[in-house]
């Protein structure tokens, strides 16, 4: 049994761990997106499918078809999962990718569309 004196300290530690975990996740997420913001090529793509993994049926990976730098077409699965229902088959999306590596594309949304 946890004494009543230790409970507040334990709650503070748990909250601190949650905050640190969230900050680490946000940093990893935004560092990757920022690295693709400036040097990337921006094109329009189409969601041609959605893929789920077996364990997380509430999350989906969009499969996007978009043109490459030499006119070839890529159909690739996004590396970032999203909530189910965020994208639908046939939806037009804006895609940014580094010129030498189209497989590292991201789908731009929200503030990404406003920033150069």
C-alpha cells in the first residue's frame, strides 16, 4: 500500500514523465517534417488506398500516387499513420518529398500548407 505522503510525489513524477514523453515525440515528429519543408518538391497526389496494420485498426496509412521529378509516377505508402477516416480513396492531397528520395514523402496539411 502506498502511503498518503508518497502519493502526491508519485503523481508529480508520473505527470513529469508524461510531459517529457510528449515533448520527445513532438520533437521527433517536427524535426522530420521540418527537414522536408525547405528542400522538398511539392506536387499534387491522389490517395489510391488505405492500409491498416493488424494491431491498430483505428490507424491507417494512406497510399498515395504522385508524379516524380522526371515525370514518372510513384504509388507509395505513407510512413506516418493517421486516424482512420482522415483520408479517403480518391482524395487529392499535397505531397512534399526530397528530390533524391520520393519514398520519404509527407502529406502536407494544416500549417504545413502555409509555410514555405
